[in-house]
C-alpha cells in the first residue's frame, strides 16, 4: 500500500457527525435569537442567511470553476416571479393578475413546491442561455451575463399578463421565516462543501486552473462549466424566491446589477472559491450596510454604505488580492468536516 | 503485429497560408516507444496537438484502437486512451500535487453530481479508489515527499514529473510527451529517462516522445520519426535515421554537408 495516503482514510461519518453537531448548535442559536430578539433583527438575520447562501452559490461559477458570472440577479428574478405567482392566493389573483392563464390562475401552492419549481425553471433557463454564453471567457462572459440581467428585467417589465409590469407584485404571502432562510443556507453550504471536496469539484477547479490541460486529462470542460452555471442558477432562483416571500413584494428592479456587484464583492473579499470566506464576507457586508443605514439617514448621506462596500473591495484587492482565505478553507474547519485529506499541508 | 493504439493517416494542418503539418502519418503499436524529432518549427508540436485533439486536422484521419476519432475533442481522445504532457507545463497550480494526479482519475472513476450530492456509498468508494490510485502513481513517480505541496510551488523538474503522473492517472494506452526534458539539468534528465522506460516497460504504456535532445531520443527510442517543414522525411531505427541524408540536411542544411564532404 502507498506511503502517501494513510490506509485508514478518515470515515465520512466523522465529518457528518461534526457537521450535524455544528448545524444543531447553530440552530439552537437561531432559536434563541428568534425567541429573544426583535422582529427587525430576526428579519435581518434571515436576510443575512439568504445573502450568505447567495454568495456561496455564486462560488460554483465564480469560485470553483473560474467563470466570472454576474448573472445571479437574473436567475433570482426568474425564481422570485415564478414562486410568487405560484404561491399567490387564488382569490386575489383575479384582481391582481386578471390576464393569467387558466392553469396558473387556479393554482395556489405552498412554499416548498413553489421554490423547487422556481429553481427548476431558472436551471432550464441557465441551460439554454449557457450554450452560447459559456463559450465566452473572462470579461466577455461577465458582460454577457450582465446583459442577461437587463434582458430578464425588461421581460419582467413588459410581460404584463404574468408580471404586472413595472409596478410588480405586492402582497406576496409572507411565507419565508428565519428557519427557511437558515435551512436553505445550510443546504447550499453542504452542497458546496460536498462538491468542493469531491472528484467533481476537483474537475471544476482543474477547469479553472487550466482548461486545456483539464480537457487533456479527460474532463469534459463544457459539461463541467454548464453544471456549475446551472447549479448556481438553481440556488440563486430559490434564494430569490425565498427573499420575496420575506419582503412580500417583487418588482423588475428588486434584483438589480447593484446586487450582482455586491455578491461578487462578497465572493472576492471572502476569497474566490472559499465557502467559509463567502459566508463571513456576506454576513459582514449585510450587517455593515444595515448598521450604517441610521447613520446615513442622520447625516443625510444616502448611499454611503455602498461607497464603503466599494472601498472595502478596493482595499482587499490592494492589500490581500486572494481574499480572506484564498480559494481554500480555514484549516480548523477542514479538519472538523473532513475536507483535509488531499489539500496542501495536512 | 500488436494492435495499433494510435493510427494517423495523412494528417495535415494549415494555418492561413502556412502548411504546418503536411501528410503526417503514425502507427503506434502497443508497448512501442517512438521518438519524433526535427528542427525548430518543423511542426512537431502541431503534429502532437493534432494527435491529441487540441487542434482539428485540416485533412487526414486519426484512429484510436481502430475507432475513428478524427476531429474529436481532447477529452474524448483521453477517454479512448491518449494522454499527453505539454511543452510549457500546464499544471493545476493552485491544487496540490496529489490533487493534480487525482484530477486525472476523475474521467475513469469520478462520481456523478447526483451521487456526490446524495453522498451515496458509491461516491465514497470512488473517492477512495481515486485517492488510492493517485497515491500509487505519486509513489511510483517518486513524488511522495511532495504530494501535499502546491503544484505551482514545485521546482521545474518536479512539475514535469507531476504532469507525467497526472497523465498516467488517466490510465492511458498511449502517452505523448512533448519535450519532457526541456529545461532539465543532466541528472534530472537521467531520472526522466528512467521514468519513461519504466512507464513503457513495466506499465506497458506506448510512448511517443517529441524531443530536442538528440542523445535522449537516440538512447531511448527503438524507432524514430523525423519531421522537417511539416513533412516526415525519415523513419527508422536511431542508427538508420542518423545515417539518412535527408535528416542531415534537415538539421545542418545542404551547404554545410557539401563542405563536410569536401
């Protein structure tokens, strides 16, 4: 047997047990928070969890596979509208959306099937859009996905019968609570973690590091890129759907280019490809921009938080271009969850 | 005669008005070790890129174990059993040496998305298999001490060996090495020659080597092809090739030959 890998590869059970324990502890903290803190803080926490989930899901493309995509808000918009139309109370659809096709006008789904369908629709869109768009590299891909945001926005503005145009849908049932947001974040983190530390994840990173070499060791890079893009789109759509069921309104401008920028900043500051980094950066930026809001209002400098986020990005790019954790994960976390067997310095 | 792993007929590639490779042919049988030499700009690397699907041929056919794969993408040829290294090393720099080699195992043993996300037992079995096989190859290529080092931080010679190890992890029938000794010092070159011999003899992998280092090719290969200005000008044992006037012309030009004869 080889000298390089120990005969006793650590059992996956250990990683699962650690993950379950940490998740349980976090759940206890969430329970405590929602029992003791104000509604405002609880909602803020839910938004924070969703932002963390979004940043982690952007890592599939921008982190692991090295595709600089800005398309997240497009898929979130798709997910938001699809889910909102599906969960909207049947009796109010007649007044709000009189032009709705028969089968949509008579359905009223609960949240879980609605967000799953929303995710699936966005995944199909990503699949179709991916064929031309993923042929592009670097800035070209960024610009193309930026265009996708604009296309989806104008579609949402002009497809009146389904979307109610520019005024958007209001009074969406407030079905998302902190537990939905928390649970979804855990699902996204677990999925990202499992993929990152698997053969498929290595294939993604190989595609990022050197596409030609990846092809030549038998990795179908077109397929891998598509997979990352579709996965990211699915999770983005579900997050977009959950968020509008928290703020109970969606317009074509709910998820804009600015959000794409903020999400990219979270990924870059956390370290492209780092899951824990994305969670930390997303949490920090969410809390920071919320904490600065009263300051903005008192001083009368609206948009200051956005300026600070942009400055933070410039600082990080200047002082630590690889972000908080580079493309890796902090060692203690890797040890705990079993992602440490093949990486650098065990 | 053993089964041909790679058979190429009349391969040509035209870049604009330049005919980089013109009617190149190759029959690489199981267990063979063939050298491809030629002066700078002769089209060796282009021929290599054609054989591995990196470039599509303008004309000609490529058969891998009898299967016509002309114009197929590189990963299809890799799956069929053709592995390669690059003249300018192309590693997955941010991954460890071991992870680089494990990437080579993905094609044969990697789990699908569903199996990975569902964490089925089949996923863990395949992960273990990939790790074990990669570790074996790492040991065989003498990289054990460097397994967990970031590939981009390794020395040039070690990077070359990681690249060969990664190619071996794809379980190839034929390994194509593009100037493997470029930039190596004599002792590193010696180690490399031994490694190529072991790969060919012990692991039974057919090898095609493009090389500049004449001594290396002549000592290593039993059959040598010579390419000049995109055309095959000679093919045979090292001794035959060295005596071939067309080869001498290719390397030295005609005027010098005339001088030497005078």
